C-alpha cells in the first residue's frame, strides 16, 4: 500500500489501514497521508465527513500511529468537518491509567450516559479501572461535532482538543472487573 492508498483509506472512511511497522516498511508516513487527505478536504466537504468516520471508528489506532497529540490535533483540524456550534459541557469515559499519565482522549460526548458506558465498560479493564470525566469545552476547543456514524450509534461524539478543556472534573470511578474476579 502506498501513501496515496493510505490517504485514500482516510478519505474513504478508514478501509485497509496498515500498521505503523508495515507502513514504515513500505516507506509510508501516517502524518504524510493525513496531510495529503487535508489537501483533498479543502476542495471536497464529503472527504471531511469520510475522514470523520475514519477518525471515530479508528481513532485509538490513529492516535497510536501518530503518537503526538499536538500534531494529531493540528491534522484533525485540517481534515474533519469544522465545528460551528456553541461551547458545551462534555463527558468522557476514560481509563485511570491514561488519565493519570495525562493522556486524556480526544473523543467526548455531550451525553453523560454515553461516557458512563465507556468508563465502566472497555476503559474499566485497564489497570486502575475506568473513570467518568466532565469538562467545559469552549467552541474553539471542539474540532468537530457528531458525524453520521456517531449519530447513527446515538453517541453524540465530539472531537476535542483535550489541552484546551477547562473545569475538568472526575465524576465517577469504575473498578476493573478483573480485580473482583480474582478475589
């Protein structure tokens, strides 16, 4: 797969994304691919919606591959549909491990129950369990609002620059279910 096809993967909703190792072996750069996608997004709004679908379905992997949140935020601003709404209170189900490491994720919801689902679900299985966060997000901190995929799932997912959040609060802790199973 060439950079052009990795770029096409972003522009088509996230199909056939290679691992970092495979991409590097083939002389590819995920950063270059996203920058090329950004160039395409300037002239075609449909590409932005497809990049949003790629992001919300593969965000964890994309974040891992880029491995630089400041750069990732800049790239996402260039490829995702621009948010044009008001400031919001947002919620996130996070792992205690990432929270303690200062690596809060970029995907937040305007719905508390959606964040609770992630906090006590998948994120609770990390060391330390899961947590529920809330924060204030000024409009400029919101990179993109919910896309078609997020609305279809009823998640109301917003992509946020976590470094720009204010009034961050830890609302709830969820124990790791494996800790109870071992007792």
